């Protein structure tokens, strides 16, 4: 079992709709959760982080965390073509100074 | 203003010819990381420095070495590049080593091995 699992996609969403990206992790001790966006040929860009159960909103982005289910998600409202990218989920453990990345979900927003 | 800078952005080297990639940061972060990322794969952590303390991942080949002469700079040395080492190399920094410290990435260096 991979430490951080994501559906590789591609996930195709019409422009203006809500895109929902999901991630599960195996380490119950994980404390911090990150979502990175990566355009093709570019480096990952941090877009959201969440530490507590529940929802965290930032503009069109909402991160949702459920530690009991070991599940974290990212919702993108009013999807735009510029949101088309690979979204990497990353998880860390409080005792470690490193984060584990999932292999990413490729999101495509169709006009 | 760029906060994590990587040079060069593109590097072509010959099979077996040593190559050095560089990373610098203006964030004054304590931790610097080197990742290798191949197409459609997750970034793979090679090693990281917490200040001057070097932490190597167990599965990082001996062919990969790193130096951090000061807070701002960190280098990745590939002693004898093989064709399988062609990848994007990403440098990242974080303020602290605890789990709640976000990592910020440089633009990456695309390495080609001929």
C-alpha cells in the first residue's frame, strides 16, 4: 500500500463546475497535509495546507480533512481552464522533517 | 522576487560526466531539500539538510551527493550520471523541520543525460 494515494486521472470537469480531488494516506500519525499544483514542466506550487479536521477555505479552494478516515480532499469551485494541472497531495508526520507526496491527479477543465 | 533559485534551469551532461546543480534561497529557511521527479511520478526525496545536519534517504544511490556550505546555498552533485538519472531535480526549503512547516520549491533543473 502506498503511503499517499491519489487517483491519477485525468479528471475532466466542465468550466465553472466544482472539481473534487481526493487523497488517502496510511500513516495515522500524520499531522499536516498539503496540496500542491504542478503545471506541466514546472515545479510544484503550494496552494493549500490543513492541520485540523474539517474544512479550510481560501478563495475558490477548500481543503477538507478527516483524520478518522485518513482522507483529505481539495475542492475547486468555479473551475477555470487555468486550473488544468496536476494536483499533488502531500502528507507529513510530526516526528519527521519530510513530506511524502502522492503521484498526483491530473485535472483538465474543459471549456 | 524569486525566493528559491535553481541554476541552471536546463542541464545536458554526458553519460558518466560529473554534474553539479545549485540551489539558493533568500528565505533564510533552516531546511533545504533535494527531490528527483520523473515524468508522471511523485517527487522523490533524495536528502535534506537541517542547518548543517545532513539527512540521507535510505534508497538514495551513492552516486548522489550534496553540500551545503552556508544557509543560503545547497548543491547536488551527481558523480557519474546514468541515463536513468535524467529527470527534473527540485530544490525546496522550509522554515523548520517539524511537520507543520510548508515547503517552497524552486523552479527545478531539467537534467538530460546523453
